C-alpha cells in the first residue's frame, strides 16, 4: 500500500509538470507568433516609408531653373510662396512648386505606334521644363480626398497654381513640411521669383507623419543643380555674398 501511494503521488506530480510545460509552450508559441507579426508589420512599414521617401527624393532633387534668369516659366516656390490664395489653398510649410528637368520617356511611349496627337494626349508634351507641384491640397476633383498630391505639367507655362495632370502621391500622409537650406541656415519658405538672381536651395529637409502611425519622419534631399554652399549662401534678395 505504501508503494502504491508513492506511485500515485509521482503520477500526479508528473501530470502537473506536464500541464505547466504545455502552458509554457503555448505561451511561448503565442509570444513568438505576436513577435513575428510585429516584425512583419515593421518591415512592411519600413519598406512603405523607404519607397515614399525615394519617390520624393527623386522628385525634389530634379529641380532645375532656366539659364535665362528672367524666364517666367521657371521657378522654385516653397512654403508660403507655394500657396495660392485665389484658389484658397493652404500650403504654409507644406507645399512645393518647382520646375524640373524632363523625365525619361517610358518604354511604352518609345515603342508605341500611335500618332503624335495621341501620344501627346496620353503622355503629355515631352519637351521643355516640367512644372512639379507637391501639396496636401488637390487642385481638381481628386479621387482620394486626403494625403499628398502630385501635379505635373509639361512644359511649364508660368502659372504655378494649376495645369497638367494631378494624382495621389500617398493618401496616408497626415502632415508634411519642408525647410530650405540657404547655405547658412534653414528657411521655412523659398521664392526664386523674388530673388535678384533666381537660385535653388542647397537642400530640402522634409518632415512628415502618417495617419496610420504617430511617428515623425525626417530626411534631407540634396539638390544637385544648386550652386548654394556655405561659401556661397543666399543673402537678402537672393544674391551671393
């Protein structure tokens, strides 16, 4: 009888230990699954942000001003200067309108058998400077009512407030602002049309946040066609020192 009692106790202990191990294994599996899901969500978010920032870098770094300093169809406007009060557009700190170099022709344009008028209607004119607008305010009736919009017009016509084709750049952008490096400090606005000699900022600092998260993202874009440096900054009137 004594020996049987010990066997039952040992069996009960084994059952309890097995239950504890099973519960621990279940908890470990649950934690592992959650961590894997979180890691996957983080990777997707990081990829999304990287693609968005790469797109903005490509757009912003393409800025170009005409070699003719009095050309009214060539400009770089940022912050308040990019606003259009007639259109009731609010772009303080959150708008960019500038002219850029022409983009590479798409493969379908090169291989298309359509006539000139059809190609021009489908892809737009392919010559001259392109007007690029990046704003949280849509000019037309955009299919998406929130986020960031991209508008392009080729060639630029001197009217920085309208024209061309508009599309949604990213509907999840909740806020965005731009700062412009003048060679010495960061400015909140930039207006090349108000300068004695129109110039591009040396760099643009972009700060944005998304509706889907509360993280503030910041990155800097260098403008390769700018002549602004610490030794050659923009002073009052836009001239060099």
